[in-house]
C-alpha cells in the first residue's frame, strides 16, 4: 500500500511557522501603496503572533496558561483573516490570498477545538 503525504503538517509549530513565512512572501508582493503597506504590517504581526504564542503554549507553566496562549493563537489567526480581507493584492496573487485565508481559518478552528477540549 502506497503512503500518501499530507501537505499540511500535523505539527502545529511547523504549520504556524510555514503560515507566517507564506504571509511574509505574500506581503512582499503587494502593491507599494499606503494602505497595502500599513495593512501588510498588521498582517505580518498577527500571522507571526499565531506561531509565537503557540510556542509559548508548548512551554506553558499551567493548564490555565496553556489555554490562555491557545486563545491568543485563535484570536491572532482571526485577526489575520481580517487583514487578508482588507488587502487587495495584484491579480496574480488572488489564489495565494484565498489559500492564506483558508489556512488562517483552519488554524483558528484547530485552536478553537483545542480550547474546547481543555475546558
């Protein structure tokens, strides 16, 4: 039986890092107008915060600390979706915008599920 590879890693640390890196590549390709620059900065911050807070959650001092950090991951993923909605990329980057929105939505749902299981 042939083993298929999942394109999305199960390791959330790796997955959130990949998401933040893809966002950075996307932002570099945006038009250089004031709105794209400012919204892009916010998107970079929120996308990076998803992974940074997940790393903190992995080393949480207590269950309560873990849940708080995971809630922040969810919040930052949701914020990333917001900034992606505001940004109007060049036409050839519309598919990447959609893919990033989908990934942020999936991450938000994963973190929401973790919170529910922990409470």
